[in-house]
């Protein structure tokens, strides 16, 4: 099968790649572009480990085709921190011990960032429902939710 | 003894040393390793639950452009009928090989048959579709009751029940029977004023780690091989893989990647030997990743069980006798954790008369693997449900009833030793005094209490602590860090050396740069590997004193060490000064800790759960949850709380929703996270974690493992809360909406 040429932007950088028509954006990111921060937990849209933004919409990259990135702006976990400066959300995840194994963390950080853009002052319940698509098997979510709410408060204070 | 001790680093909530990489996506997990020239391996899995393989034809698959190798059972050098230890259990090598690639019979839906290595994953997948296999389909057995029936189809023609007075001559699906007893239950039941007995069912459940099994392997022509994989024990991966492929241990390097959850499920091998075979045959590095469907169908879940429990008590709540009959599914090959079930079922109780009988039964489901306190949740679920029912019937508070009968220091266990210092009473009191226990309930709400016991294990751990010329150090340990254990190692070394934690960097060495260490399982890492870290730190201190003595022309016993400095009289040197001068005093300093840790302290847990049940739909909402557990000494309280909360969440999932659903012909029908529903953020409340600290007398800081006990109480705490809310007994898990609705409707 002929590969397709895709022009896109990832975390603000211009990126071109060739991909098979059936390849998912997740596969392209991980296998072709070596952006392995985005994780695969299910490849069926059920776990959120592969969360990225496409044109500012939060999506499961396992449910998006690589070719759909053409002309779009993609945001991944690799673009959340500012060079050597962690994002407040990342800092709060560390302070609250909101990760154990950490495989869910990139997806949760990306989703939380989007949550707080849309709703800078979520209630616990709003945070729980917004993040319901991001499975974590290790933590029971307690510390994740605390980290998210604390990050929200800190970001509101800074804004 | 550690009670009175004030610590400087231990007990603080430091930022974990591996955290930065994990929140930025830089940490490399099982699937994140690629090598130049690498190809992809995919596995062909059985569409049948039970069938003979009559023929396999790979001609067309091998002819496909881009296909570079095929692996099957025949590629294993002759495998010995021997047992190898791995994780919390052990497996027979023949069974292990047969599970990794079926020999002549497939024993469950998803059983691996052969593997294909190809230039891309898509080509490998396409080639699998070209393999032609002829099966003779057999009737499956999917439940212990069916498997134990006299006329049941037999999985293994050469399996004869072990543990009977006389080994039978007829093969059956009952792999083994065992019993544990103390006192005389007949006498005990005769003393009882009340006796309650019930049958319970718990379904097959999965650990549900978010990261699927994955590895990258490279077999070199000079016979030096490398496996990079996500595992709880890379030394165990090396042992099993080397045995299966007939390699010397020094020819196989296993590197543990970061691990995305395991909970016991990553203590054995599935892909690693296959990837190495494909690599040998293709001459290329090979990457293999299970997809989620594979993980559910063909990795090792936790046993489904059918258990019967009978308990007798006096009017005042004194329990006089406890009896259980346990049946655990092992999956397709023998070796369920039923023995652990027998040993743990009644251990929270100091009762003189106990009898437990257990059966290990094979069925046409994937071979079970360890799952967090393997075997304990199922048996303790049944026991705790009956204890609660007795408390209710006697009109005694369920915590008071437990306090009256609680196991404590000196209590005789059914499995042999007497308990040393343990914290069950303290946990029960903390639960009783918690605000949660005082809170009132409303209509359609219920509260459940349950206790849990897990032994914890010790075992071998090796650590080297390499001091750098600037006085900082690198802690090289061999236990994969699954939940923040590097942070604990760092704190323990900092405490012992009196040095800032950030000056000590813990890393997980591969099988070549640290000596053998048992895997991360049995809640052993902070306990046992922690002891090795302490020993290595003490070894460093010893050498720091020797070096200082050499400089000051004194003997080592004249030197004191404190807070990162040696001193004697007016002489003083910092660790940095000693290390900087090490080239003049005999070269650099390395501390060693190689131990086989004994004295793992059991950890008891007590949980409280409040639920509300919608009587029209059967849906259960968890309203409030409290997990109390004895940590001995919490080295890093946040990660201890995390273990309590995570265990509780998994147990709640087990109680409320999780189960393998099979069709009558043995197809697993819910092999995905949509239909096998683990708890979501929106399903749970905050989980209050209360850490109790009754020091383990056998650990320098008093540590007890905390990883496992927390998954035990939620099953009964949650299910009993449901039964309280609806006013009807619950026996079968999960308490999913249809199941709860059925209980309500059947009793309407
Ligand atoms: S990998 Fe995309 S949702 Fe799970
Ligand atoms: S920290 Fe392991 S899955 Fe979330």
C-alpha cells in the first residue's frame, strides 16, 4: 500500500511524516516519530492512556488515523512542560504522589490540562466525570483528584 | 526498637526520584524500546476453549513478503519436567512452555499457538491470517463444579489428584487437595449457640494493569542475548527464559523497563521466550506487545472460586469453630493459590478450632497468575461475610465481635507459627474511632466492615551503593519499582547515612549490574530490598570510618559517624571529603547488601464501606470508604496511603463489577475495558487511608509490606454493605446491577 504524506504540527513544531492509511495517530506518534510519552493501554478508546489534543479537542489518539493529523495541530505530553520547567499540573501530580506506576500519568496530565482550560474551577465531581475516560488501576484516583483540584487552585491564583 | 526513634528522612513525603520522567512522558515502559533493524512479532491464538491441534500449515504465511520467522512449541529445546520459582509462586517448566506456545492441545480461548516475526506489525498480523490449522474441538469445562464432575472432559490425561491418601489411577481435573487444621471443630461447633454456613462464588477477575505485556528481545550470534521487558521480576524472567531456551544465565541479560502496573500479573513470562526464538530465527531484534484483548484472554487472571464457610459462636460473640471448603480454579494448568486461601481464610481470628480443605482445579480458562495477596481475597471474603452475619444475628457490633476474637501476638495460626507482634487490634480500634464509623446512614444505604490478613514475604535482595568522588551515591537495586519504591529506598539510605535524600540516586539495575534479587511481589520490596539498602549503607559507613582512620592514623573503632561526617576528637571529615580523597586511601567506596530477608511482618487491614443501592436498577454507589492498615513504619506515607487506596479500589471493582464472562462454548466475551469494567474516577469517592504503625520487630525501621492486604477486605466490606442496604444476603460476586436486582426480585 502506498504511504501517505502528512504535514502537521506537533507541540508547535512543524512535522512531516509518511504513514500507512490504516495507521493510527497513536502508532505514528509512538513508532514513527518516537514520541513514546503517549501510551497505549487498550487501542480501543477505553483507557485514555493515549490522550492527546487535535486542534484543541481532547481525543484518544488510538481512535484517530495518522492521516487525520494532516493540517492539524497536535498536542502531546511531550509539549506540556516548558523545556525544563514542569507545568503546574505535573508538579502537583508529583507533590500529591498522584502516580504509582505512572503509565496513566501522561494521559491524565493531558486530560487535566484540557479540563482546567475548559473549567478552571471544577468541583470534585466535575473533575471525576471529566477524567472518567482516563483509567488508573493503581491509585484509586484519590490522590489524582486532589492533585487536579490543587493544580486548579494554584493556576487560578496565578492567573 | 523503633517506636521512640525520631527520624529525619523516613516518614517524609519526598518527591519520588523517578517522578519527573513519569509526568513528562520520558520514562520508558515495556513497549517504548526500539532497536535498529527491529521487526515485530505477533501471536496466533486459539479460537477454541478446548481442542486438539490436528495439523498446522504455515506455508502461505511464510511465503508472504516481509515475514522473517515463525516460532512454535517445536522451537523449545527439550523442556524438563521441573519446577521453577517465579514471583510469589512457582511453575512447572513443561506447563510454562505449553502455556507460552501450545504443544498439541489448546486449553483456553486465546491460548497461544505460534508466533510470526515480520517487518511490520501489520504484515505479521496479515500472516497470522494465512496460517491453516485443523482442530478437533472438544467440550470445555468452565467452572469448578463442572470440572469436578465424574464425567467431565479431562484437560490433562496425565494429571492425577495429589494430596489424597491414595493417588487415584484415573486422571481428573482436580490437581490437588490440601487441608489445614487445628483443634477439633466438632467440639467447637458443639459449644456454639449459633452456627451460620453459606456457599459463596467469586468470578475470574483480572489485575487490570493499564500497560499490556511487552518486550523487545535480541538474540546475538555470539550467544549473548538481551530482553527488555515490563516485569515485576527481571531475574525471574531470566531464570524462566534461560531454562526454556537452554541458556546459561550469564548469556541472557534482562533489563526491567519501567512497569505500568502488575499486581502479581507480571511475575511470569508469556512473550519473552517467543521473542528470543523469533530473534534467533530471523537474526533481527524483535518487539512483541500484547493488545488488550490478549491481556484479558491469555495472561494470568485471578482464580474464580466456590467456597463454603461455616462458623459457630457463643451468645457473647466468642467464636468457637471455623470451617471452610475451598475450590479454586487454576485455569488451564495446575497451580491456583488455593493453599494461600486455606492459610489466610481465618487468620484474623484467635479461635482454637479450625479446619480448612482446599481443591486446586483445572478448567478451560487462562492459567491464573498471582493477583495481589494471591488466593486470600476469595477465601477471606467468604469468612468475613459469615462473621458479619453472626455479629448481626447476635446483635453485636461487627467491630466489637472482631475485637473479641482478634488475632494478636502469640495467636496460633492454622499454618504453623504463632503470630509475632501484629496490629489487627489497633486497626480495629482505629476503624471504630474513625468519623466514618460514627456517621449515620439513610434509607437504602448500608455499611460493611471487614478485616484482611496477608503474610508478606522477604527473600533475596541485592544492592550495591556506589559512592561518587563528590560524596553523592548511586543505589543500584534489583527490584522493579512498581509504585514508588525507589523513593523509599532513597529515604532509608538517607536516614542510615544521615545524608540528604537527593544526594542518593536509586536505580533498578539489570541482571548484569546487580546480583540476583527476587521480584517485586509479596509486598517484599520496601521490607527486604529496603534491608539490603540499609546493609549497603552500613557497609559504606564502615568504609568511611576505615578511610578516615587511615588519614588520621587511628583505628576504625576510634571513629564515629553521624549526619554525613566522620569524627574523632578534633578530627572531622565530610563524606564528600572522604570520597574526594578515596583515590589516596584505597580507591572508591562501594557498599554491599546481599541478603535473604527473614521476618516479614504480616499486615492486617480493616475497611469500612458505605453504599447506596438503587432498588429499581440494582446499581450500587460507594458513598464513603475508609481503609485502615498496619504499615509497621510508613517510610513514605503518601505511597503507603496509595497502596491502601489502590488496593481498596481494586477490591471494590472485584466486589461490584469485575468478572470474566464466558459463552457456553468457552469464549471470553468481555475482553476489553469497556465490558470488563474496572472502577473509573467517577465510580469512587475519596478513600480515607488510616495508617496504623505497630513496628515489625524484624526490620531495622519496623517496616511491614503494605502492598497486598488492602485488596482483601473490600470484597466483604462492600458486599456486606450491599446486603445491609437491601436487607438480603449476598453470596455471589460481583454485586453488579443485574446480579443485585436479581437478589432483590427473587426475594420480592
Ligand atoms: S489506548 Fe487509546 S484509549 Fe486506551
Ligand atoms: S499509576 Fe498505575 S495506572 Fe495509574
